[in-house]
C-alpha cells in the first residue's frame, strides 16, 4: 500500500482534526508500522519546525479498517476537557455505513449489551447480567437503497469497541468488507464504515465546532457522491 498522506480537517493551537485512512492504526502500532498518531506528530514537527518531543493526545479512536474523523488534542488541557466531554456523552458522533441488503426497518433505535472476546479479538452481544457486559446504544436511518445494499447514517450514542459493526451485523446487516462480523461482500479497502461528522464544544473557546470528513476514494465504486461536504474552517488562534 502506498504511503498515506495526512488529511487535516481542522487545526488550531489546541486541536488537530484529521481524516484517518483505511488500514492505518490510530495508535499503538508496532515500531515498524505506520499509525495516525505518528503521522500527526511528523506533520506538527515539520510544519512548526519542532525538533523535540511533540505532545499530542488521541481523543477519539477508530478501528484500523474504518475511515473518517479523528480528534487529537495539542495540549494537555484540551485533552482533559475533551476526554471529559466524550465520557459525559456531550459529543455528537455521526457515521455513514454501507450494509448488505435492504435494511428494514429503515429507521431504528438499537440497544444491546456487548462483551469483548479478547481471545478472538471480537465483540459479542450478551445479556445485561453477563460479566463485562456494556450497554451500547445507537440510532440509524437509511439514506439510500443501493444494488443489494443500503447506505445508512448512524448516530452513535455510546462508544463501545466495534459497536456499530456488531449492532448492525446482529440484525442481519453486516457492513461491506467486514468479514469478522459476517460480511459476504467485499470492499475495495478496509470496510464501508466512515466517521462522517463530529460536533463538539471547543475545549478553550466554548463554542460549537463541527468537523465533517469527505468520503475516501474507496467509496467511489459504490456510486455515492460526496456533494456539499462541509469541513471545519481553520482558525487564526494564537491564544
């Protein structure tokens, strides 16, 4: 795979928002493997000519095959405030996914209990009384019917590992390319799950900030256009 380039969606003295490519770990990769965090650090060093250590704190993470918005704090103060906002569910998180089949019902509020299976690196649905069970909530709505598939918009209300992938698959609608959770149809790169939009309160200015990630090239073969994409405008912030 060609070396991925960092796509910056928003930047100021406190935050860096980027669009993660598919098949790149957000962080924690082996020393000889690329990661989004390493790419971001290299970008900051190069742009601001910082020879020493660069502080960056990952605030939101995505699975390796997933694309889209990832938020990175540039200061410890911003990291602490944003971590608190995510923990308090004060962040709006919207994803786009293409799933197998004509999803029915076209709109649904989903609630399940999930449990990690570390041995097999999977997540399963379970009962509320099971050891390690975590409540998972999301709402989806169908945006478009495709050839043997559906484009859905997902509002993520909790942030559990593999949550969208499991909750859609367990209802019979796995995400394209997601063989781990039952997909039979492939996808050109990674899986057809994209972190589309993030709405947060800026941790220093206390003003709303909306960040939207354009669809990656891997979606072009699905016939989905990315018209009128809005991304956050970089601010001239010297505070």
